């Protein structure tokens, strides 16, 4: 009989998503300090994501948003956040579960996180059988171009992270 193991990858991923949540909470209470700004990439197909149909058509799988100068009505909850951004001079509300997020960066701080996949909300962190196929850690999404000047949504892009502090879970995964 196999003894259930601790799913450290899942624990680390959950903790790193907490960094994003805490950073957004700081912005909610104090605003963005200095030149800090956030790029947040998320899967538009993830359950719980709510974006206008025209944006869903434009970004059918993944979208990157920028929180810098023009964002309003930020809400941060334990499992999700919501924000209003301007798309073609029209304010649109987006609701994004933290589990849908695949990348987070603050280019000013040269800091970024990449997430490997969705966390199952009801996953048993201590049961190997739940993760036998390891689908929760499929191909990771790339980060984004920190030099991008857009103030709203973008598609998937790659970044030069040579000088950035990017944390990925691959360094901790079993080979």
C-alpha cells in the first residue's frame, strides 16, 4: 500500500499565488508606489473568469492585463480579483480567479512569477492519486514583454528575463 505523499509543488504554487494576492491587496490599500506596475496573464477559458464577450473573442485562450495608470474599482478576495480597465476607451470589468493566472510581473522591481497550471480547488494536497497524470503542471505560460506600453489587455508574449527575478516551479519539480 502506497503512503500518500505531500504535494510540495502544489503547496508552493498556492503560496506563490498568495504573493500576487498580497501585492494586489497592498495596491488596494496604498496604491501603486513609484514606478511599480503589474502585468498579469490569465487563461480566459478558466472557470470563473468573467470578461466581456468581445474581449473573450479577441483573447480566446489567454490575456495579459496591465495595472499601471488606468485601472479602477480593484477588488481583491481570497480566491479572485476584479478590476476595471479601459479597452478602446471603454471601461470593462474583469473578474479573474487566482487559479486562472499563469504569470505575474512587476517590471519596475524586475520580479516575475510563472505558474504551471490550474490548482484544483478541491484537490487533496496529500494524495498522490489525485495528481498521477500530473496534468495540473502541464506546459507553463510564458511571461510577457516588460517593455510593452499598452495599458490594457494583450495576448501571450515572451519576455527577456535574463536580469529579472523570475520564480518558476520547475526548479523544485522532481525529474
